[in-house]
C-alpha cells in the first residue's frame, strides 16, 4: 500500500524553518512527495532533489497554489 502524498506544484520559493533559527530555502519547487513520516521529498525546476526531515517548525510558501 502506498501512503505517499505526491503533488506537482509551481512555487516560486519555499522556506522551511527549524529549531535554533535554522532555515532551508528552496527556489522554483515543482514537485513534492510527503511521506507518511512527514518527510518532504522535493524536486526543483533545475532538476535537483531535496529531502526535508519532518522536524521543521513552519513553512513559508510563495507560489500560485490555491489552499481552498
């Protein structure tokens, strides 16, 4: 059984905020897979892949996606 949540998206920027003031900034996010563990697997427009562990505190998103 596949419990992954996979989305094709178009975001200008996504910023993950972590404890101790650390942050990760990703530009031109095009695809995200959310694992059951909460880990985010992200692909950016330049073809790079990123893995963000689920210990983030918040996310800032600048993009065209509708949250409704």
